[in-house]
């Protein structure tokens, strides 16, 4: 019995040791994403950020727990394992520029989020939700704004993954942002849930 | 209608009461229609009294391009002059019909049948076709055999896509037709005629409109010679599949005429647009109170494919009107087609209206999407072989301002802008000249009246002789300036110098504490690449009786969302007394040298640098520091002696003597790693005493939050006058 539990413990520790360097720091990423999204959306961000948005934030809790268990084991075994608590870096010149660019563009996009013309997609981008809500005069403008915003968003997720030394984290970063955009979306805005269905906040 | 008619009558049956008539010879009787008619009239005149009705089975009647099968004629002999008869066929095929007419039947209630005339004043044409809402169409027609003339007129024909009315006058191969339609729904029409290849592009465009149209056509045989049209459209729109060309709610009129001689067409057409909106990748258009009108006198040569616009006139009153003429070649191979030549002239273009109504809606995400404009300009341009070859513009009283956002600060502005701009693709362009009365750069840098003599040729814009642009009380003297336009690879070259600007004016404008001294500099070169300006050479400030030299200045994205400035700065022999006085820092005498290496500002805020300031090695000036300055320095270094001084015996001294002083700060990630002139056990010396009374100030705080440091400096300089950031 003791042998078995030792074996299990060893396995657990080994597994933890193996995962430490590749584990995506979901909590820090979540925090960083929230800060960035809040900064970009400014006053438009939903002030009740704790509110659940359909099934988007459902998996967040379990992610967080897994992460805590993993890091606790690692801390115990390797006391100076700072790597489990990496300083999630979102502060490089490239990222700052993207943030400034998106923040500036948000002023132009905001009316279209509000009218339901565009919304947040499940892959953390922006898409046209209701083209008829855009006057012909603004059609070209919105198209260009959406294209530019998506270019910046894609670049942002990639840059954040790269800034943290793990370009392969891009999908994780994107997933965190997808949840964050949806959670921070203003009242009445549209977003896609994880199944790609449009929902209104 | 073809001129030669053939008929193969397989037989004819007639029933008569009380008599009997039967013509039953084998087929192969080929006669002209005239012969049939002659026969008919002969029957009618000779047998009318003997028979009540006559059925003739004519079988197939065919022309060169058409045929009618199972043709039958039924005559009913009444008492009056008017003839009653019916003509039917099993099917009719004609090249002008996109389908086979099944079982057409004409019933004539009031007609005339003589040897040289077949007419019907009141007839009903029965047609079976899915396009038709009603199968019975009132018609009238008249065939005059001698003149070989057919007159045909239909009443309103209700079709699935709207009503049609047709009139035809065909005489010996010459014909005229009038087609009119009411409430023609093109969307339904296009759905119905989807088998027509000609409808393909319109269907892909999602073309829709309600049309009231009148079409007059004339031709000979199967050729169309003349067409006159008058089309009123409502709720018109289209949508290119890629969404690049869109139109909505177009209301207006399109009228025109065209006539041909051989393969050459000549005509005019005009379009007026009363309402609606049109979006293309190049412009947006929406008529205001007054309709926008386009008029075109044109010619088209089918043999060469050349379309000539003798006169193209556009008018959108109050905004833009132009006249143009040119040639366009329509070719299957796009490389050999296109605009062969075009000359366009426009006077008095309203710049703000042109910009806001036509251009701004297609300019999102461009650096020019939020300009404020006033004034007007004249424009002439030429296109040759699909390429712009010449542009001449005359600017009148133009005002231009760009803001980063509607209520944000102004990035640049120029007012009372005037001049002539002449560009041409090839060498030898006329001289250009631009002048303005004033303006500003980045809100605070004021620009005075200037005149720039320019030459614009091909991809190159250059200053043709030296120019002086006043900045504050000095000037930027441009000796050489050129731009080589190549899209993203646009290159700019500049050479010139700054004549002194007084720091007093400069610092005041930037909201700094008033500084004395001068700003001047040599700019041996500026290069531009991908949105980044790199300044070769150096700018020299003379401030606080010393020199400040800025080197390796690079400006990225200067009018963008996050302007970045990087530079290396060195400061030599600044007079500390005037510096401390200016910033209310207390009083320190002596000199100060310094360097700020790898300075990086983003949105004009420091992000990183490596700075150190200290007393010059060979400085032999008097080194004194007063109590207030000691307090302030202590405060910065976190030495904690602040206030202690005034409580100790040292408070008896107004001033202290020092040997050297200095401070360094290496800024990164919002944290300043601080140091002094030399390290001590626990910290570093900020001021090292010498002589009497002697004072040493040490700093212990090695890492300081940059924002905290700045707020401390602001407090010190009272009134919050900012330190140079």
C-alpha cells in the first residue's frame, strides 16, 4: 500500500515536473488579457465583469484549479521553481503598439458593436454579425476597420505568445482572449459562444 | 421578318354546308405566302356564299431562320364586311425568341382579308408561356401585301416581371419597334431569364430595380440600326459578390439614343441620380438635394472596339463637376484594352464636400481618414495608355488639419494654403509652387508663412530651390528636399539647418518652465523608410548656458497611434545655477555634464533610457549647494535625510560646498535603477562634499518607480511645471 502510494506520488511529481515548462499559465494570461481588453474597450467594457457569458467562461474555473494543483506540487518539490509562476509578459514594444492601435480604433468600432452590426467571434476576432445595420456609406469603412482589427488581434495573440518564449501558446492565448472579449463586451453587444452561435449580452 | 417565304402545305380541308370542298393533293406544294393569300381571297370571294367556314391545314411554314409547324387557318364567313378568322400553330421558332412558342393562336374577331391585305383590328393572341400572367393578349395587326408591310400592336401584356407593351412596324425588311414597360422588376426578370448568358453578370451583381422604360428600336432585317431609350428606375441596387461595388435605393433616369452606320455607333446618353447611394472602392456617392447628372456623347466602333467619349460631363452641384473626353478600348484581352486617353477638367471643386461626401467613406484606416478641410481647387488631369500622365491642380484658400481623433490634439495644420501643383509622368513638368500663411505641427510647434518652389515629375517630388519655413522665432531652412514615391518604399531625403529658435518661446509653447537659450542645429540628412524618419546629424540646443546635442534621432509612426522617438542625447557644461533656478530646485552652483543614451519615448513618454549626470571632471567653477537643494536631492535618492538637516546643527549654514555631484537612472519596465557618482557600502554618493562646510548626500534607494520619481520632481518644481519628458 505504501509502495503504491509512493509510486503514485512519484508519478504525480514526475508528471508535474514534465508539465512545468510547457504548462500555459492560464491565470496570469487571464489577468493580462482582462487588463488589455479593459484598456482597449475603455468605458465600453461591461462593468459587471464577473457575470457569466453563456458557456464561454464555464471552463475557466477548472483550468484555474488544475493550474493551482500543478503549481503547488512543483513548489513543494522545487522551492525556487519560479517558472511555474512566470511573469506573463505583455509589455514589449510590438504589443504596446498593437494595444495603442486597437485602443484608438475602438472609438471607431464602438458604434457598430452597439448597433449589433459586428461582434466578437469565438476565435477572439471581430466579424460582421448584421450587415444590414451598417449604412452603405459606412460599409467600406466597417469592412476595413474589421480587417485591420483582426490583423492587430492576430498579431497581438502571436506577439504575446512569443513575448513569453512560447510561440506555440498562441491558441491558448487566443482562447483566453475569446473568453475575455465576450465577458467584457458591453451590454447589448453580440458575441459568439463556443459553438459559434451569436448571443447578445 | 425574312423577305422570302416558303410554305409546304400538306393539305387543306374545308367544310361547307351544304357544299363540300376538299383539296387533297400530296404535299410538296411550295408557294409564296402571296400565293396562299391569293388563293385565300379567291376562295373567299368565290366560295363565301357557298361555305360557312373553311379550315386550312398549312403544315409547316418556314423562313431562313424561323419555322412554324402545324399551322392551321380557320375562316368563318359572316354577313358583314369584317372577317372572323383564327390562325394557329403547334409551335413557332424564331431567333428573336429564346424559347419555342407552343400552340400559339390568334383569334381575330374583326379583321379584313383581301388578296392584298390581312388585317385584324380586334384580335386576341393566345399564348402559353410561364412568363405570362394572362394567356390572352388583345392585339391588332395589319399586313399589306403590296407594300410588304406588317403593323402590329399589343395591349398591355402582364408578365411575371412587369407589364410590357409592343408595337411593330415592319416594311420590306425595314422595321421599327416600340417597347414600353411599367413596373418592370429586374430581379424577377433576371430570375426568369437565367438561361440567357447575357444576364449572367447582372445576376452575379445581385442587380435589382423597378423600371418604367420606353424603348424605340429601328432596324433592317435582323439588324438593329437605331435605338432611343428612356428608363426611369426606382429602388435600384446591386451588390458585387465581393462587396466592393454596392448600390442601394437608386432613383433616377437614364435616357439616350444611339444610331449605327455599319459597325459604328454614335449617340448620347444621360443619367440623373435623384436619390440613393453608390459605393465603390474609390469613392462613395449619394446625391444631396440636387440630383447628380452624367451626360455622355459617345461613339463606338465595333471593328476596333474603340469607345470614344466626345464629351463626358458630370455635375453634382456644390461639390464637384467635371468635363472629360477620351477613348476607351474594349478588348477581350484586358492587356490591350483600357483607357487609351482621357483628359479631364474640373473647376471650383469644393474640397471639404468632395472629401466628406465622396472620399472619406472609402478611406478608413488610412492616415488621411480624419482630415478637416476648407477651400477649393481646380483640377486637370490626363490619362494615357491606362496610366496617369499629367495632373495640374490649383489650390485656393485651402485649410487642412489632421487630428489623431475627433477631439484629440491636432497633429498638423496648414492654413491659407495656395499654389499650383503640376505633375507629369515624363520629364519636363511645369514648375509648381505651394505657399501657406501659417500652421502648426503636433499642436504646439507653430509654423510661419512659407513658400515652397517644387518640381513634381514621375515618382519624384523635389524642392527646386532653397526654402525657409519659420518655426517660432527661428526657421527650418531646407536646402534640399525630395520624396521618391514608391508606396510602402517611399523615400524622403532632406538637408538643411535650423536658424536659432529662442528657448524662451519654445519652452513656453510646449508648456515647460521658461528656459533661456537657443535651439539650433544642422540636419545633414533625413531618411525615411516604412514610416520611420531617421535624422542624420545633430540638433543642438543651447540651454542653461551649456549645450545639449541630440544625435541619432529616429521618429517612427509620427502621426500614428503610438509615435516612437529614439535618440542619444549629450549635455555639456550646463550651468546648474540657472537650471536649479528654473525648476525651483533650490540653488546649486557649478557645471553639469550628462548623457541620455538609448532614449526611447512612446507616445512622447519615456519608456527606457540610460542616463547619467555629473559634475564635469575638469570643472573649476564654484561648487555650492543650498539647504533646499540638499533636501530635494535627498528626497530623490530616498536618503531620508530630508528634514533632518534643518533639525541638526547644519541648519546654521545657508550653503554647503561640494566636490562633485551626480545622479544616474537606468529606466526599464517603469523602474529606474538609480545610482550616483560613486558607490558606497549601502548605496551611492549623490553629492560628495569638499571644503567647508562640507556635506555628503548618499542615496540608498537603488530601484525607484519612475512615475513616483516624476511626481516628486513635479512637486519640487512647484506649480507642477513638467520636467522635460
